[in-house]
């Protein structure tokens, strides 16, 4: 028989990147919060790529930080390489990306959660969400423990009825062999929620000691490190960085894949879920881009204290023997030992058009959903939705209007608006091209756009808000100074231009 335990204001289902931000936001806003996870050791786990940020995703992380979230602070503590991408283009598309020490990232986020007031972590699986008169009233675990609550935030990631597949091997588990959440889907469907089946994947991990790096191109981090969090200065987080490495597939790689394409569950029909168009498996790349003779492959360290290397660009669900054969054709990987096989993962998620802009279900009051549960992909997209869901769950309980960011205010606004108005037929990935106001929504001005909002909500301290006001004042003073400064055809100006003439001519010739 179910047994009722103490009640909470907010219950968060899942402690991935969405769940962590949701739980922290709700707790920091004064709500008694309980977060459930299938394994406490999997808090903020990185089951796929060992990095935070990237093109457009770096914008999201800085926006989460500007609102008072944790992801930016956490990666600043635990990165092992940092690089600003797209610097050859305009500042609107510059995006920060950092390699993380995966274990440190998870461990540090867990430490933050465990030491946050109003926040309790519980290992367990939710089997049912109680709803009365279209209002959430509580949750029940698979062990029949009932926790009454005022709001629920579902952040189940890729765990709902998860299935990991490579070749003919199919395991009913979540990422990295963790338990899948097999009971909640039925409850969602009974509540009238439309559920979909999506798919994503991850490449193999190989032993660093078996890689020949002399056949690869070294990829170093930036000399001047730009922090993700606006609370940090470059000198505060400067450290010795590790290198990543670039190599390529070749025609031999592609032949092995095509010769065994019928053994891929993507093409045999064994995988039913829809995969991400913008992050295809290596077999998808070879089939769809048959004119390409090679594809980039990045070797990325998983951390400072492990020999595991992530093979970026070669996710796959091919059988184990084919994986060994194709990886061994890549320069530098001829003798590589696979530590973890590549695999695809299928999982249940919802159709996000069932949500309001606050990420609350339209038909069920105080029931919110965030992250890959909404059909998105990526740690950063998840964190962005998580902080908004956490903020709005707390505001709902306190009788306040929800926070809904406009498309002109933030990439977060674009992300959520796309999901709830257009829906998605594949795992949604944020891209700069999706933001029509991207020239204004730069990663370097996220604080100017959003920190005042974070302060008004209650997630930004007075000290940080005062620093923002001082920054705004200094910017305004400089604008006024420039408006009043005139450079005429004086002798000093002419002399300066004459000295610089050869540089001007060189620039003109280059432009032509």
C-alpha cells in the first residue's frame, strides 16, 4: 500500500542538466524542493560529449548564468580546455565552448545541490503523477512512496523507456547502463499527454594509450580564457589546458560502413525513434553525403584522471566488430582499443506544443516539463529550459505571473518559442540561424539583457546587480564621449594618417 511522506512545494523528476537548474532555481526562490534521480551518482552526468557550449549553445549557457543559473559557474570550475569559436566571423556568432572533466563537472554540481537550502535529493524512480481536477497534487515512486506537492517539473531526459542499441544488441537501459524509467510513460498517456519516440547516439570511447597522436592535428585551447560566468574574470580561472586532436575518416572507412549498412539498426528497422538531423551518426553521414571523401573526427579527453577519449563526429549504432574495423581505418586509431562501444539510444518524450511559454502544460496546472523530455537535444538547451521551468514553478506557487522571455530578448526565448509553437519532429538543436535577432543577442551582452530580470525575480544578488548597473553606466559614458568627439582634418590627423598610409593601402588591396 502507498505510504504518504512529507509534502513539498516542488518535485523535480530527474537530475540531469535541466533538473539541476530547475531544482536550484525553485529552491533559491524559497520553495521547499525535492529532486528525484535514478542514481545520485548520475547528477549532471555527461553521457555523450564531454563539453559545454559551442555554436549558439554557448549563448544559452551565458544566458542561464545571466539569469542566476549554475551551468556557467560549474564549467568554469571544471573545464580542461576553453576556446571561443567562430572568431573569424562577426561577434554575434562568437560562441564559447569548453571541454569538461566529466566526473568533476558532475561531482561539483552534486556538491552545489547538496548544499543548497530548501533542496533535498532522493534516489528513486517516479511511477505516477497525481492530478486532481487538472491540478498536480503529488507523485508516487515505484516503491509506493507518495510525496504531496504543489508543482511538478518533469526533466526525464533520455531515460523514459530508454533502450540502448548497437547492431543486434539491445539493452533496456538508460545512458551508460543506468536504469531506465519504465513506468512514467503510461501515466503520462493516461493523463492525455501525447508521447513520442526520439533517438540520439554517442560514439565509442577509446584508450588514450593506444592512440597515435603523431598522425593527428593538435587542437589547443585559447591562451586568454573567457569565462562562461559573468561572475568570473579571466585571471580567476586561468589554468593549464589539455589538447584535443583532429583527424579524418577516409574512403576505406566509408567502404566498411557501406558494406555493413544492412547491419545498422538505423537501416534495418530495429530503431523506430527519430534521430537528430544536425548531429547524424557516421553511417548517416556516409549515406547522406556520399560525395564526401572524408569527415572530421575529434579526439577529446573525458577528464584529467582517465585515459578515455571521446571520438567526436563518429557516433554509431553499428555492430561491435564493424565499429572496431571502421575506427581502425582512421589515422591515429589504427591500434585503438575501444573502452566503451558506440550506441544509439531510443527514449520517450512529449510533443512540446502541449506546453505554455512558461513550460507548464496547458491542460494540467502546475505541471511543468523541461529539457530532452520536450524533444530538444543537448545539455545547454536542457539547462536553459530547466531554469525557466524552475522559476515559473516557484512563481506559480507564489501567485506571480510567469517569466516568458521574448525571441528578441534571448536565445532562450527562441528555443522555447520554437518548441511550443512549431513543435519538433526530431531532437531540436539550437542554432544561431534560428534567432532572427542574433545580431543583438550576442554571447557577450547576455548580462546586459537578462541580469536585471534575474535580479527582479530573486536569483541575482544585490552585489551582482550593482556591478551590472556600474557596467551600464560606464558604457553610457563612453557612448556619450564618442558622440561628442570629432576628428577633423587637422594637421595632427593628417600626420597620423600619413604615417599609417602603408597599412591603409595594404588593407584596401586586401579588401579588393
